[in-house]
C-alpha cells in the first residue's frame, strides 16, 4: 500500500473511534516486507520472505484509556476493534497523566532523513544469499585454523508506518534496513577441540541501503581475524586495572545510561539518576546526545509515535545531566516537556525509546589508546546482564585481550568486570575516534580507569 493509503486507514480508524464515543484516539498502521536467510558451510538452512500488515488503536474516555491491535483491515473487523477497545477503556482506572500530545507540539521534520532506499528492494534473493555465502567463504579461506562456522545470515526489511490522532495530525514515512553477518570458528591445529582449543567470533555490516554495506569478503576476513586472536585464551588474576571497551562493547555501556534516563525509570524512582537533573553525573569530557535528525540513522524519524517532531536532545553535557528522555506520559508524570521519544508497536501504549543515542567521538585512535596502557584489559565481548540500573552496580562477564606495555599480548576469557555506572562515567579517561552507527545506540572505543577485573 502507498503511504497515503496507510494514512487514510489510520485516519478512518480514529474517526470510527470518535464517532463511537471516544473523547480522543490515535492509531498506528504498519506494513512491512521482511527477508531473512541463514546458511552454514555453504548450505542454506533457512529462507524466509514475509509480508505483514497490522494496526493498533488507542482510545480515551476522559482519563481512562485502552489499546488493542489487529491484522485484519476489513470494515467489520475494524468496527469490532473499536467497540472492544472502547468497552475496555470504560472499565480501566483513571490516569490523569494519560492523553495525546498537546496540539501545539504536533508536527514533523520536513527534510529527507534518508531512511529508505530502493536498492534494498531491488536486490534479488540470489544476491542476498550471496552476501552471506561470500562472507562465510572469505572467513573460511582466511586461515587453515578456521575449520568450521556457526553460519552466516542476511536480513532485509522494507516498511512503512502511518500515525494519526483525533487532534488532526496524520503522517507517514518509509524505512529500509539490510545487513549480514558471519560467525566463524577457529581451532588450534595442535588440539582436538574443546573450549581451550576452539573459539568463535563474528563480524557484521548493517545499513539503510545496500550501497552502504561493507564488502562481504572484508566482513568475512574481519570475523576470522577476531576468532583467531581468541585462540589460547586464559584467565587472569583478579586485579584493578584500566579497561578499554572496544567499539562493539562500548555502546552497551552507553545503553545503560539510556536505561537510566528513560522517563518511565525516573518517575518510578528505578534509576540511579533519578533526582539528579542539572547535577554532575559524569566527567567533564562526557557529552551524550539523542539525535533524531541524523540522516540514515537507525533511530531517526520525522516524528515520534505521538506525532511530535524529531529533534536533538542533549542528555549529558560536559558531565551535567541536562535532560531525561520522555514521551508525553512520562513528561506529565514528571511535570516536564516531552523530548519526542515515544516509541510504539501496534500493541499497547507508547513507551520511551532512543532516537540516535550516542557519545560523540574523541580524537585518539584505538591503537593510540592501547599504547597508553601499561597493563589492562581490552574488552571485545560482554556476557550476561549483571547491571542494576536502580543502584548503578555493574558486573558483567567479559572476554578480550590483555594489554602489557602498550601492546595486545594474549587473549583473555572467563573474567568479570565489576564497578558502578556512576564510577565508570566519572573515570572515562579517553574517548576514541572510531564512532560508528550500527544501531540506535552508539559509542566509540572507551578507556575507563580503574575497574576490577575478577578472574582466578
């Protein structure tokens, strides 16, 4: 369907709800074409092509609300959807923080944000499979010690989304993504197998358009090199040392800050940053932005899921916590203004999600950062979910490479990194120059002084 058709469906659904007695309503309509394939050792193990459409309706009866969703767009189904949703709203509790965005906040960013590319749809099934196959073949050809593979995959999605509400807002946009990955297994030639003699790692490329993807052969070789450098991994004695989080693990550190500044965590007092607005929470070298206007960004969009235009929000500015991230509900609970961070599927009310939430790049390369460390850990993988956003306590399993006298010396595994998020963000000594956006949360390589690495 065209964007205009999706907008019309959303507008009509809102109109049905108002005519049926809702005091206010909004609707989301989505359509998507999805492709995925997985292969291992050159043989296709799965192949999926699917088209889907769905819609969600939220209605208000004064301060009461309810939401429901459907994939049936027939008039009879939509009538039943409206009736059921209004009926549910009538028995819910009143919540004065609920409601649509204020009319004066509604709008959309007018410029093209480069969210959609036709080349994703034009890429044939055979070519999509070839991306995965070429990456795996390149990985296996890199070194004789790459003896096996957990497989390679390619995924692509093209979709459109429309939003309408009873205040007269209606808008839509299209988006595309594509990407592929490979997971090779390295094995020491002198060992028959087992954890000591086998290691796996991965690499991937993802973009809004096919032309921005990395070369499959380079992705395959990078994945193989990452697996090979893990062979012979060992534990290290428990110590307190500088820790470098590489560009693949650093985004998870920044992601914990997103979890801590979400409005729903703040009004529930479930964040170590609750009550700290305009206070120092990080070192002066730390700035974190949430940018909904970045062209081609994975979190970019012309408007959020309440019809509020995209914008750039400064979250931490030179160490000071300047804003929480809010949708309209969280903003009302906190007596603040929405930051345009409403995200919504077709089921349920809007939540709070990132736009492009990131820590800007610094000036030093990862190699320069490594050379500056006398003894420490270069982290290439984080394992588990031992992070308490309420207290800020941080403890996660990790693997990586030990640094000695400014050089990567030997691989390390089965260690735990422990600290506190407040401590971590107050002791980031160096910010790398290698910022790359591969998701809605991004960060360059980060050097943190003085974390506990627990091993033997």
